[in-house]
């Protein structure tokens, strides 16, 4: 990505972030009595929490340390607090607007004590939602699919796939969560393991410092472990990320196809953002499969689930994707549903099976609301 493009993007994000935080801060301060000692605590606490994530991310790149980890963790939780705090304030303002015209609220809520109690109630509700979302995020499920593919696979009748996407190994997805992922996948006794992008978070340094690759070397499947790049590999530097992952037992497919056990193909696309970061386009699906025998089953890994018709037209039997996180935090799932044909779950287009996983890890807050993270177990049955 060109420097000026990054600067413009970062400036817009920072402006939105600052505006949302200011709105929450300003409305909250209006609810705190002028003579209350809580005003000072709230002011400085809000400033520290609101700046923690940005400070932690910058410090990570300058000097990786316990302090950068602490700021990143605190700031990551604040991102979730900020979203639900914003929704709480908007809801309260809408209720106040309705009360302005109807006067349905009891008089006590118009007093200083009443306004402060409403603030406390909103803070408590936000904290409960974020805590519940964190517990949900660290409790992944196993999703099981059984799919029929009407093709011969050189005598192979069934194929057990373990699939995961959007692991985001780094400061927030550390040794414990990475180890849990590996144990969950190995417990499925898969024939092959497929990782559909965003295996690492933007910065590779926390991955190296915590030796997270060691856990990946414990992944076991007789037909191999394959992965592809996601947008986060490119954000942090795709070449370094790919080199690290390959050194720890993952075969990375970069606009390439491999024939497995002389029975089926696994094709892996470069991430859609390759052109934005490297200036070089990735291959189209049909171009990618030019050398493949389409009478055999074809599995395609494509991180971002855009243009699903292209996989169908190219003769792909199963496409596995991630990227969307299904919004990760409710109600953002309504946005991903509007952007993607499949935001989460299964769909069949023609003869092509498509599955989009909400992912195992997460970006930003270690919080998920509305759905659970997952590992996917897929049983393919061949003709």
C-alpha cells in the first residue's frame, strides 16, 4: 500500500475513533454532577482507556514489551466497550428525545441523581456485555458438515477436513489460544488440515517472541497442512509471514495448486488485497485451475468471499473462506451480511459448495457477541 493511501486511511479511522469517543465522553460528563469527585476519575480514566489501543500498537512496533502487551490488551477491550458504550448513549439520547415530546419518563430521571444512576446502569450493562463476549470468544465450537461431491477421487471414498480461518496469532491470540486451536483440530483426526488465511495478525514480532509457531508444528494430518495468505498477512508483510509459517510446517499455497494423493486438488489464492500492497494482481480462479483435471474434486481456499460465481464457473467443488468474522460484534453482522453474499455459514451455488467461517480468533477486541468462534470439521463423500 502506498504511503499516502495508508496516511489517508489511518487519518479517517483515527477521526472516526476520536469522534465516537468524544461523543461518549461528552454525554457521560453531562450526567456527572459538577461537584462530584467522580468527574476527575472519569475524565482521566476515559483518556487513558481511549488512547491505550493506539499507544499499544505503536509501542509494539517500536519496542515490544510487557507494557506494549498491557496497553494492547486494555485498548482491545476498550474497542468493544466503545462500541457498546456508543450504542448505550445513542439509545439513551433517543429515549430522551421521545420524552421531550411525550414526557413519559418519571421526574426522578431528570434529577442529577437520576442522570448519574442512568450512567452507572449503562456502564454496568456495557461491562456485562463485554465480559460475556470475552467468555464467548474463548469458547470455540466445532461445526460439522457432510457434503457430497459427485466426482471420482482415485478410489478415495471420503475425506475428513479440519478447517480454520482468521486465527490472528499475535499479542491477543497467544500460546494458550493457539495451543487450544491445535488440540481442537488434532482431536478431529483429520486427513488434511486447511487454514483459510489471516493465520497471523498484522505484526509478526509478537508471534516470534511467544514462539507461537511451535504449536503449529504439532498439527497432524496424513495428507498435510495447507494455508493461504489473508489481508492481515499482507498488512504485516506477506513474505516474512509466509516464510515463518512454512518454517513451522504449513504449506502455503500462493496462487498455486497441489494434487493430493493423486485423488483431488487443493488450490490456494493469494489474498484479494495482494494488488493493493504489492502492486501485482493475483490469478483469476479459471487461470489458477488451468492445469488441473476438473474430473477430480477441486477444493479452493480463498480468504475473502467475494465473487462466488467465479468459483462456480471455474468448476470448483468446495470453496472455503473466512475474513468476515460475521461482524464479530453485534450488530456489525448486519453490515457484513450486506457486503458479502455469504457472511457466515454454508451455501451451494450450482455444483459448488461454499463455506464461510466466522473464524477462530478475532481482530481488535478479544470479544465476540451474537455467534461463537469455530473450528470446522468437513466430511467430503466422493462418488
